[in-house]
């Protein structure tokens, strides 16, 4: 699945979703909200790893 976000497009592959749920099992209950969260976040945090993430809502 691809989602248009404020910082560009985000691809959520089945493998990535499985990885997220494996490492954060509580997220399985919230996976139905992923589209809304990615497309309309309440906040965007600065990245420690990438200067490309500069925008904050």
C-alpha cells in the first residue's frame, strides 16, 4: 500500500507491516488506523537520522 503524506509517499509493504506487528504487537489492534495516521498525522517529528525530515506541523 502507498500513502500520500505531508513528507512524500510512504510504502507499507506486507513485510514491513508484519515487522511492525512482530516488534510492537499492540499495533495489530490499531492497524486499521494506519492509513489515517499516515495521511493526516497530528504531528511530524524531526528525524535524528535524516536531514530530509524538516517539517513540523
